[in-house]
C-alpha cells in the first residue's frame, strides 16, 4: 500500500485521471467486496483531490499569463504538475 501512495505522488494528471476512471468503472460494473469498495473509494478520493489541485494550478498559471500579457507575447515554461 505504501508503494501505491508513492506512485500517486509521482503520477501525472493524465495517469491519475485514468486510474480514477478505472476505479469508478470497477465500482459501477463489478461486485467488489465491502473492503475492496472502501479501499477503492478512499483511493478515488485521493486521486480526485490530486487532479483538482493540478487543475487549480493550471488555471492560476493561465490567469497569470493573461494578466501579464499586456500586448506582448512571452514564452514561459510553467511547472503545472507537482508543487
């Protein structure tokens, strides 16, 4: 389980979203045990929070680019994934 937590920290937004979608599909179509259901639910919540934080950082970065534009174009490298 510790390996899963480590993988979640290193996974990209796209990887986290794909895993979250897989968990939802398993919960909707399968018949998991209650223990598996609770574990998947907890994992899904963590992945959802990670994805939301990445989206919030992307929105803030986009807002900064728009505000700093002032008619001039400047190429900036942004680190959106991670903190």
